[in-house]
């Protein structure tokens, strides 16, 4: 009887301790053997009884844990282990973090350099206008002077005009307002790329392909928006106006063959809708901004030539003040200097170069949308495309439209093309 009480107490303490251990385990079942008084032999020592119960409890614990592990790591139908396939390569994650740090550094670099070049634009504009107007004033005063003051005023005015001419040539070649717009676009696009890398790291399973794609995007942005001024600066007066390109060129997909046209959010109606949207973007938005870019480029080229030309003529006129052609020379020196100041203010104060770059970037934005839509439509396997519903929402947001508005645009484009008429509506409502 004493042996039975002792064994019951020990079993109770073991059960209590095992219940405490069970709190820290996941999906483990402890099978406690039940004592049956009818079969219990009082002749067994208490020590043997406790050993038997603990051994039985351990066998049940091992069996339960083994069954749970087998269920957890049971291969799927394709013979792969899901828990292992979802683990990313640590080296891939490390590379993406390194690229993300470089992209963040580029955002700050372009932002700081953009502010610096904006200061250049304001300071050079103010300085050149001040020099030009001062030279014109001195030329007018020299026309009414004689002797020593005439020579001093004439020489000072001529030198100031020549200095203004040289500064205008350099300023018109660089186009600081256009440089500022380039840096703004670069900072914005690098910031977008930084967010894309963050989403890839937090929501997806990065692969080496993701690393290569991100590297290509970084290098494409570096090429589209270079930081140096000497050797790598973009041509500010190109012969032909083309949309800005800041993304890696997509490989041209093969001609789409007949196959499954639904699934992954795609349908025949959605494909037709996207084709109509691409058509409107090409015929209206992209062409219109390229046309405006050509006009801005012509105006900017004309102003860039006129400014230094006027200051040069003013310098020549001032040099002949006091001679036999004194009245005409003084008139040329004063009037040409004043007009040069007006032209310089119109070009750089009005930031015509920035306007040209803005039109070029907008055309590039629409070109990127066209290539993105066409690359999805040319992909024959709908499973490899971006989800159709999500893609449609992105296109609608980028164009500043609702989903119903996007469908209405596609329907209007289809009806106009069917009638042989040109659609008057633009695809984008943002700009």
C-alpha cells in the first residue's frame, strides 16, 4: 500500500512537469498511460513502476513528435519541400541590400547636385543681366563724354560686354535649368527603384534574376541622367527629338500564337482594351509631347543664339563710341545690350530648357507604358504575365483614370477606328 501511494505521487509529479513542458512545444501529444487497479501488482517495487511509466510516456512523446514532423516535411505532389523552396539565398539578399544602399546614395547625390545647379541658374542669370545692363548704361554715358572719361567708359563697357558674351555662351551650352530637371527626374526614378527593391525583399523570394534586373535598371538610369558635365553631358540641342529612355530595353517577344487567353486575371476583353490604350498613347499622347518638345527646342535654340549675338554686337558698337560713327555706335551699344538682357531673361528666367526636358521626359513616360503593355501582350504564357487585374489598375492610375474611364477610353478608340475617324481624347488626364 505504501508502494502504491509512493508511485502515485511520483507519477503525479511527472505528469505535472510534462504538462509544463507541453506549453513550449508545438502540436506534440503526450499519451499518459492510465493506471488500472485491477492489473496493478503491489509486489513490484516503486522504483520499477515509475521507470515503466516514464518509459511509456517517452515512447508516446517520440511517436507523436515524429508523426508531426513527417506531416510538416511531407513532400508535395511535385516532389519538392515547400519549406525549403521558400528560403532565399543569403547571398542574393546581401547583393540586393548592397544595391539598395547604392541607390539611396544616388538619390541624395542627384538631389544635392540638382539644388546646386539650380543655384547656378539663378546666380548666372542675375550676374549676366547685371553685367549687361551696367555695360549698356556705361555706353550711354560714354556717348555724352569727352576726353579721358570717354576712353575709360568705352573700354569698361566693351570689356563687360565681352565677358557677358563668354558667360552666355557657356551658360547656353550647359542649360542649367535643363540640368536641374534632369536631376529631379533622376532622384524621383531612383527613389522609385529603391521602393521596388524594398518590396522585393519584404514580399517576395528574391533570386539572382532579380539582382540582374535591378543592376540593369541602375545602369540604365546612370546612362540616362549622367552626373558629369564634361564628356558625358547630354546634348542640349539634339538634331532630332526623341523620348527620354531610362529603362533597360525589353527583348522583343515572339509573335503571339493561338493559345490560352484567359487566366491570371487576363481575358480576351482585357487584351483588346490594352491594345486600344496603346494605340491612343502612340497616336495622341506621345506624338503630342514630341511635337511640343520640338517647338520648345526651336525656341530655346533661337534664344541661345540671339543672346551672345546681341552682346557681341553691343561690344562692337561700344568700341566705336566717340568716333565718326558715334551716334549709331552708341545706339547699337545701348539697344543691343538691353535686348540681350531681355533675351537672356526669357531663356533662363523662363527656363525654356527645363520645359524641353519635361516634354521629352513625358514622352518617355508614355513610351515606357507602351513597351510595358506590349511586353505583357506578347507573352504567350499568361501565367508569366503580370496579373491582369492588377496591371489594369496600374495603367489606370498612371493615366489618372478610373477603371471604368479606362474601359470607356478603349471603347471610344475602337468605335473611332471602326468609323475611320481620329480620336480626339488623350489617354492621360494627369499631364
